[in-house]
């Protein structure tokens, strides 16, 4: 059948919009892409951390005195501070796409009634930022920048050292957050949106949980190779790996055991090609003085995200590692629930 509209530009989609309206479509793609990528990367982190904690829980059965209860508990406690659009989308994603129990997810918001629909699932909603900070293993900041001073005042003296704070507050750099919170275990993704025709891929994200099962969108959001007009700083990947290492350090693991467990998280995607070593994280000079029986020194995530570190140099110089991280991301996001960990030696 012949398309009688072929060549008639006035009947195509774009000419129906003014230049101003086309800008709105561009902003819609930007908002959808950033929401999708933010939630996908948060899910990736939670799945990795929960999987590592499951391994540590098995380790604690042999060395219970060396592992703190928080670090050895495989049931990750996730707090969400703020129940606006992003907070709710993140919560829905965690409920749908991970094995984290609803009873292990809590939300603190100034208007708990706005999240009442989640109460039947088992998620607890309240307004008590201090309580949330003292309880959570991973704490997502989804509040407005204007609320940050008060929020940080609430959190500052109630965050435990092992609590990983993950900030979606775009206007505040990680260095400033560290100052306000008096805390250096903070992850903050740094996104840039360049737009272009490639950004149209995000316009299909009408339902986030449906979109999170779409291989093409997972591919577009893959760290280190992001497409769709959005980029994510490579230092975010470094900070994720350092977060895993700090969790092992807080559990009292020897450096050799920590590396073994972290490499095992990516088994099947990179261990047959290359493995992370002590020098990957802290450089060869410091690595030579660290004994295998010693834990790794605590790594500042602020430094990991703002400085040129040995891990960043290692990552950028190893294409195989980059490919393996991308493969692990896609495999993990497209796997329902949490990552399956091989516990054999």
C-alpha cells in the first residue's frame, strides 16, 4: 500500500509544534532520561551492596566477632528521604526490581500522607529524618535543595560511619554535602545532558518499571558508555567500587579477602580477563606496605569523586575492565531480584 502522506511535511509529527513547544519536548526527554538513569544506577548500587552483604553474612558465621551486625546483615536497610516525584519513582523501582523486603525500606517525608499508598506494601512512611539516618544502611537524599540545610542539620549527628548516603540533589556538590553532613561516605552521580536526536530514546519511558525491563534503555543508561544524550562521570563507577571496599573494611575483612569478594561479585563478566588488585585502589607504593592480613584503609568517597585516583587511572586505562563493568551492569539490571553470588573459593 502506498503512503499518500509521504513527502508531505505538514502532516508529520514535528511541524505540529512551535519552536517553543519543541523545547518542551526536549525537556521532557531530559527529565525522563535523568529519572530513568538515576533510578537504574541506584538499583545497580543497591543490588551490588546487598549481594556483598550476603557474602559477608556468610563470612560472619565463621568470624562473628570481627563483623559488625550492620555490615554482616544481608537484609539491606534502605532509607529514602523525600517523597516527591523522584523519591516515589525510586521506591517503586526498589519494590518491583529488587529482593529488598518492603519492611526494610523506610521513607521520611514532610507529608507522610502523600505516600500513604505504599503503606499496604509494608513500607513505613513517617517524618523523622534523624530516625531514618540512624536506621539506614543506604540513605537516598531526594529532597529539594532549599530543604538541604535543615535536612543536614537533622542528619549530621545521627549518621553511622557505615551508612552510605546517596544524593540526588543536583545543585549541591559532594564536597559541600560532606561539609554539611560531617560525613565522607557519600555518593553523588554527576549527570550532564547534551540533548540531540539521541535523547528521543527516553520518550518511551512512560512507565519506569516497564522501562527498566527494556534492554535498549538499560544499554543507553550503562555507566561509561551512556548514550541518549546523557553522560555520567567515570568517577561514579570508581566511587561505587570504593563503597564496596569500605563495606568490607567496616566488616573487618583482610584486604585479600575483600578483593576476593568484590571480584566475585562480577564473576562471569570480568574475572577471566582482569581482576581488581590492591594497587588498583591505592597505588603500587602504598599497596607494597599493606599486608594481606590487614584491612584496607578507609577510602574517602569525596576524594574518589573529585580527584584523579589510582582507581580512576586504572579504570580509564583498561578497556577490558570498562567492558566488563558494562556487561555486569546490564546483566544485573536485567536480572529480577538480586545478584546471585557464587560462594565457592
